[in-house]
């Protein structure tokens, strides 16, 4: 274990993004480490997660979480090691996950952190295939989507952190899976590495509705939507009777780039449902889900591709990459080993 | 009972509407009455229903029902009296509902008809407050919307056949109800005759989202959508946590007039659901629903305003009125007494 540094390197919000977020919205600031008071622990951040939800967190009114003020340390999930503690449930050397933020040596409430079990997975696994994005895929497919074996599941951003897990979880439950991704390289990942039955390269298709119809000739039972916009609208044209649209994300839609949906009328004749959710709604079931995921990972049935950026300073650049689709797999910033 | 005529007056499909349907899409044709064969009955049509779903039925591929061909008698629900029968379950003088079509003396399969109980309501009641539009409101509010007492229910086309029933059924179940309608006269109907707590005149509002926010300061638990388009998009901005959008109709949207939805991203942060349905999905529960409705009508808690047009020849004009919003209440064509 490294010695605690005396300074905490942080990345704070400098402005709210109007379009795609990136380095211009953040500033670095180094502050003294704050000694924990009762109930708190001092952590060393190891890995921090870069997530699409961050753009929502940067809005003036995110709706489901408190807003960030300009000057606040950027909110981020992460995994870290306890350096010193004044909280009964945690000791120096314990590994935890939680909202560490973009900072190297956070001092946080112990009650807000979750001690992780390194028997189930490595620290980076706890941000990856056992982490929030994996849980989002799990509850999206099983609880919101209510997948039944033999159904056809269409996943957008299928090479992305949530999409790759959604497809694999659906496959393990007996679904036929079709993934949508941008470019031949990502489509190869989708079929060869994540085991989707088929991939659709949206960048190579003029007519996504026709491409979805060709890949899903009997229609789509579950469309797991990570992108919104035109691809969602195309998927609605091929939703099956009693189909479900799991509304998970809308990474294609920004304040400056908004596309209307024209096909929600299909929900009537198809008796179909679109439903949104937040993964924390299922917090009571996280343990069971993580044990299931760990067993599938150990059995070689599921894995997650992680795209690691080296150094806390890369976090804003990582957020930019996520929204331009330059990442290959789940984006994580390595802060320390 | 009148003597059976020897001719059957019919109105057939002449062309598929591209925008709002109306008389130009239909033609009259008089044909000989066809004597029933085994399993069939000859009816005298009394009242025929004019419904928004008719525009969908006129499409080349309605999706959930077989398409109508050019030259086919227009499909329509109706109530009639049996004149002669070769079907065990029905005798001359019985009253029935079913898909009579726009014709005065249809010969139909007895198995496709439902004998009605005149103790529960008059023949016209069986097209009105006990009919398909009332059942649509009932199952939309209770099964799709899963209303709980104390919730706020927003209904569009609230003076229309389904909307007025949706609001009253919600009120009886303990909801606060807000209705959207076009014009001061319809808004007066909504509050004074149907007992909604408040009405919004969409024709008088520049900003529907603001009007909905003002009328529903705590947000909307159930939005019962009969119109689609801009009003749906505005309602999505004020949907509450765990809110439900009951996708029942989209009368504002035609092939020539389509508005995009921009606010479905709200479904994520609000954990909300949009769900479509077809009333026939609940056919097993029709009896129970009709008994409940009949009891509420008898108690004076619910009633339906019926707009009667006189004569089969008025049916195409009735369909035009429905799509221009000129009707006051549930539209019915009276064919015979």
C-alpha cells in the first residue's frame, strides 16, 4: 500500500456542457487531503468509471440526483482502498466502491461506501462486469424487459459498457441477440467477443428500419435502448406484440442534437411498453445480481471489455471519447494500482 | 319490430384516407338482403359507433386486425336486433352487439355477436357507457394505468368518448382529474358535466407544458393519451416518478401531420412507463366491467354524453366530424329505432 499523499488531486466542474461534454467543461484543482472526522474514511482512488449518466449529472436539474454546482468535484463511481478510517464498518486496507468523484484522495462518509469482496472479482471487475453498468444491464433485461427464453433482444450501443452486458445476460437466459454498433470493428466485437447472434453497423446502413427488419424477421421482443433518436424510432417499427422497450439511455441526443420520435403510435397496435428505470431502484437486489454475474464470469459465459485510460487527468478526455463513441468497451480511468 | 326489408343499405370503402377521413373515402351501395345459412343471423342495425380506430382499420396494414379491401363494407361496432336466425344462441327479437359494419341489414355469424342484457342498459347505452369506448377507458385507467387513489390523472380529448369515461372512472376511484379539450364549450362539458376537477383549453394555450404544470403542480401520475403529438410531448415533461402514460390513441397524428416526440428521455429519470393496449385484450373481463359501469351509471356517478347522427348515410360525415373535433361526446349513427 502506498503512503497517503498529503494532497488530493481533484477535477471540478468548470461549466455545464451544452452539447457533448469534454475537457473544456472541467478544471484541475489540487487541495490538501482532509483528515476524516467521525463516520468518515480517507480513501485512495484506484479506478474511476466514466458513464453516460455524467452528462445528466452536469445538468442544472438532473431530476433524480442533486445537481452539481460549478466548482464541485465531478461526481463519479469508483473503487478505492481505505487509507485511514473513523467508521466502524471499514478498516485501512479494505476495498470499497461508491461515489468517489474525480479525485485521488477523497474523504467520504463510510456509510455511503460498499465494502467489496475480492473473492467475487478484482477491484476493476467491481467497476466493470460487477459494477453499475453491469447491474443496469441485468435489471434492464430481467426486471424492466422481463425477458423470456426464446425471445429476440435488440441492443443499441452493443459494444458499449451496458450494451455488451445486456446482450450477454440475454443470451445466457436463452434469447436470440442482435447488437447495433458503429463501424466494422465494433460490430466484430459484438459478435466475436460478446457472442451476439448478429450485428448491425448503423454507420453503414441507410435504412435502419429495414436493417432491423432483416436481422429480426419475426420482430423485436425487447429493444434495449441506450441511444434514443432515430435508432429508437426505427426499432419501434419492428416491436412485436407485447414487446418492451427498455429505456436505458439516449447517448445520441444532446441539447444541440435532438431527433423527434414518430413511431410511438406502434405501442398501441402492438400492445407494447416503453419503460425507463434507474439502477438504484434495485439496490436491494444488487448482492444477488453480483453473485450471479460473478458465477457467469467464472464460468466463462460473460465477460466485459474494459477500456482503461491512464491517470486521473484523462477523465475529462474519457468523457469526450464516450460521447463521440471512440471508446472500445467500458471506460475506466486508472488513478493508482 | 319492423318487417325485414328486402334490401341491405351499405356504405363501402372507396379509397384509403391519406389525411383525415371523410365522405370522399366512401360510397353507398344497396344490395339484396342475404338469407342466413347455418350459424348465421340476419340483423336490423339500430345504432352504429363512429370510432377513432376506424382510420387505422382503413390503413393497408392496420397490424392488429385484418385490412379492409376497397369495396368492403366499412367495419363498425354496432347494436342491432335479430330478425331471423339459424344460430342456436340467438332468437328473433334478441338484441346484440358486434361488428355490424356500416349496413342496415347485415347477415353475420352468430358466434361473433354478443347478446346484451337490457336490464343493464338500453341499446344505445351498449354502444355508449357500456360499450367499447367505455371499456377502453376502464381498462386503460385501471389495468394499464394501475390507478391508485389520490393520484393525479391527466386526460386528453377529455370531452371525447373515451376521455370523458376515463376521467369519470378515475374520479370514482379517488383520483384528482384534469381534462384537456379544445374550446371553452368542451372545457365546460369536461368540468360541469363530467366532473373533472379542472380543464385545460389547448386551443387557448400557447405553452401546453406550462399549462399542465400549473394544473398539476405535483406532476402527473397517469397521462391518458388520446391524441399523441405535442400534447403528449408536453405531458411527458410533467410525468411524476413512476408515472404511467396510457397510450390509447393519437387522433392528432395523421400521415400528413406528424409531430415528433422529444421528451421520452424523461421516462428514464422519472422511472416512467408508456404502454399501449387494445381493449379486446381484456375480453375476459368485459362482463365484470360492464356490471361495474352499469351500477355507477344507475347511481348517477358516471354518464356518457352521446352525439347522435340520424341515418346510416351520415356515417362518413360522422367520421369526418370526429377527426375535426366537431362532435360533442361519443358519436353514434342511428340507423333504426
